[in-house]
């Protein structure tokens, strides 16, 4: 293969790289070196986002924590220690 009168082969590929303009993203230096680091970084961001949302929610419903809720239902006729336990 010849390119503008110059021979391009496996050892001389500089001529081929000079034919196209440089891509804008080719000069971007990535902040993470491996995909594992990138995944851990993104997971950390997600955990932080969840923590922030949880604290905002807790602040929003903090007044409800002062209210005592019954975790069971007891009828008005209920007696803690009845005198008679038989129902017949």
C-alpha cells in the first residue's frame, strides 16, 4: 500500500496516522487507570448519594419519631390478667 508516494507497512505506520486530524478525545487523560477503579469510584458516588437522600428523608420525618406508635392492636375490653380464663 502506498500513501502519497510513501510506503506504509507494519513498521512504518506514522505516515498513516498523519493522514487524519487528531480526535478531540485522544488527548483526554482518564482519571482512573482500570475499569475496576472506575467501578469502585462510581459505586462510592452512588453510596454517597443514597446516604445524602436518606439523611434528607430522616430530617424531613424527624418529627414523626417523637410520636409513640402502637405495634399491636388491643380491643377496649382486653384485660391483662383476667380472673376467669375459660370461655364457656
